[in-house]
C-alpha cells in the first residue's frame, strides 16, 4: 500500500496534514500543521515518515473532492521561511529529452552536434552507475526559492518580460536536511517545471534566465520508492477546450540517469546540506507542448496527471508585473 500525504487549509484558515490511502480515503494526521512539522517529528523520534504518520493518523476523514473544488489543497511541502526552500532541477535526463532541446540549439551551433546532445549522450553512457558509485554529472539549474511555489488550482504567474510561459510535466523529489546535514528524501510529487522556452532557444546560455520562473507542485507527496515506469498525461486547455495532449514518461526505466545519481550531484555541495532546509528537485522531462508548436496565452490551463497520483495538477497561466525601479546608490 502506498502512503500519500497532502497539506490542506480548512474553511477557518487552519492548516493540516492528511494521509491518503490507495482507496482515496484521506484521514487527518493529528498534532501537526504541516508536512515539514511531521517530518521533523519523525527525525526527532528516530522513526520513518510512515511510522510517524501511523502514530498520529485519526479517524477524521476529509473529502478530497470538496477540498479540490474549494481550492483548499496546498503544495505538499513548504517552509515557514521561503528562503530556506530551494527549487532546483536537472535537464536532459530522459530518453528522448534531447530532441526538443537539440532543435532549439542546432541553428546557433551551425548544424554541428550541440552541447545539449553531447550532454545527453554523456548521460546515456554514464548516468546509471553501479549502486554506491557516482556517474556522470547532469545538467543542473537553479529555479528559485519557496516564494516561487504554487499549488494545484493556483495560477502560475509569468513575468511581463517573458517571451514564453510553457509547461514541463515532471516528477520532483522532496527532501529535508536533518540535524547532521544529511539529505532525507520525504517522497515525490507531480510537478510543472514551468519555463520560458523562447528565451532559452535564443541562446542556450540563457537557460539560467529561462528557468527563473514559478513552478507548480501537485498536491500529493508519494512516500517510498518511485515506480520505475511512470506514464502520465500532459494537457493544455484554452477557453475550456483541449488544445493539446500528449503522454509523458518518467521514472528510471525512462531516464538516462538514476535518481540516486541526480541526488548525488546535487547534494555533494555543502551549501545544499544546511540542517532544516527543504529541497524540491525536478528530475526533468521529454515532453513539451512548445516542441509541438503550441504558443501559450494568458488564461490557458495546464493539467498534469499520472496513475500513481490520485489528484491531477491543474494551473492557469497568468501575467505578473516585474519590478520597475532600478538600482539606487546608497
């Protein structure tokens, strides 16, 4: 049986955590107001996250459909201080993930083998080392902090200077750094690693700029191991009608890197081992509506789903104003 955790906000504004079983029954976890608090309690007592839930789960049931309909499902993880939540990710990690990127960058490379394709080939050759060994390092990017996270049902703001705002359907790993500086994986969630692909296409060195955007996290934290083969669906809706739909494949059976290798190359940096910090790490994708020529508009809706998660991730595209004041001398 799989254990899924959700964070919710009650009608009176109070936060809570619930455990969802395979039958879709959600039961409130007593005595904690957040996944972070629950995970810290598990660390303090020296138990697993599942054991901490079992010791606290009550008989009170929550109606998932009512929570979803009233937009009371929160992102599955957050931090009281958003600066202590890192959003990071890796690209070119999935079989087929280099195709779209290669098309974007080939013109700039004069038709020669692009750096994107070289990086992808390196992953194919050395991204799945033997257990306990480090393989080739993947592409890595910084995306933002906890202030850049939205949950299902919330709009994804795209800055007014953006040239594009498109979905990237992925799985993200969620981690908490323990008191000894060791990363502890809490589980996995659906994610929309939203990006500006036109900016990236202009010059691959602008990848860093294209990734500094909001990201959406699906409501469920799936604990335990991620299935090797995750087959989901990504959709874009416009004016209530389906504009685009495509399956996406993830999980290690569909990746050129192991999750352990991606984790090693992120957490090998001492900076990312500060006790109490939360990390949300996006594992990458091979499926983009942008690669199929879709030009998104404000008001379009993204939907990402997979059978391993009972609840889909849905978000509309919105516009946000960027700061206008320049830098002033002090």
